[in-house]
């Protein structure tokens, strides 16, 4: 009887969270899938089958936006992993003003993405931007960071890394602080220095934190829109367009069913990439 009561209590305990998740996540997702097969506006909808998907995949900028999305996601997530680990190692060492430096590192995460985009759009101006002005002082002619197709996407990615590396650092700090001190003391007793401790203790035992940073950063990179739209609007031309910005342009043009189909495509793309990656990382954590 006691076992039955415990099992019933567990189901009821999960019920409120399940209801909230169903209403705010599962239901809108199902409705989006339905409207992706329709031509709709605020008042009516008409079933048109796969026409929205055919039109979406025939978009001129889709191929370049898909490439840009993958480049952006890989670049930002890779840099956040490397820089986040480096900063976390520094900020868990015995340096002075450690608390202040941690706060400064995390501060950009708290700033509005739109505000960051507008600020860096001014800083990266080719004629009067502070960055090119500083470069000119040392005899370097800075490019048109956001107006050059070669540098536009990477410039936005660099700003994304600046804004998001603080979260990666916090995750790494938590992972490093959870490593028992005994492991480091054992390496010291064997005559190992700081690099040996990092390579043989910190790097392998912080692997769960690395997996978390990769997944969160990669998902954010695949879905990135607000910073790109604020800084470049997807330009110049289609040079910094991502799938999310293409979807938004379709919505602006009044093609609501087409933009909904694009959202479904983006959802499927993220799922295809993230679920196998997550399963692989989980299996690797079991091996630790």
C-alpha cells in the first residue's frame, strides 16, 4: 500500500509542470506544424499541402543562409568553449579581485542583445567607429566590418562571443570547482606543474561542462537572429543572412504560412543536429 501511495504522489508531483509544458510548448509546436501546411492570416487559413515547403526550399538565399547558419554556429560555439575554459581557469586561480573580474566577465550576458547590437554597429563604423580609429592610430586601415561581405558575418559572430562567453565561463567555473582538490594535490606530489594539472585533471573532469557549453552555444548559434538583424539586417546582400533572418523577411512580406514552414524547417534542422549530439555527449559522460 505504501508503494502505491508513493507512485501516485510522484505522478501528481509532475502534473503541474507537465500541464505548463504542454500548454506553452507542445501545443504551440503542434499548431505551428499545422499552419505550415496552410496559407493563413489573422482571420482565415486554407490548406495548401507542401506548397509552402516547396517555395521555401526554392528561395534564392536559402543555400547561402544555411551555410551562414552553420558557420555562425560552429564559430561562436567553438570560441565560447575555448575562451570560456581559459577565463574559468584564470578566475578559479589565486588571483586578486577574483569576484570583481567574474562579475565583469558575466556582465555582457545581462545586457540586452538589441542594445549590444546597436552599440557595436556604431563602434564598427568604417569612418568614425572607435575600433577603426584605434587601428588608424597604429597605422592600420580597418575594413568596413559590417559592410564588407567577407567580414560581416564574422564580425557579428565576434560580438556574439563577447556577449555570450560570460555564461560559458560561469558553467566552466562551476565544473572546475566541483573537481575534488585531491586530484590536483596528487599531480603536485608527482611533480606536475600547472599545464599537467590542466591537461590531466581539469580538461577531462570538466568534460560535462564542455558538453553543456557546446550544446547551449550551438543551439543559440543555429537559432541566432536578433544580433544579426540589429547589426546587419542580413546584409550586405545575403552575406550575413541566416535561416532565422530569411524567415523573418518572409514574415515581414506577409507570407505567414511560408514563414511558419521555415520555422518548422529550422526546428527540424536543430533537432537533427542537436539530438544525436546530445546522445553522444551523454554516452561520453557515462564513460567518465
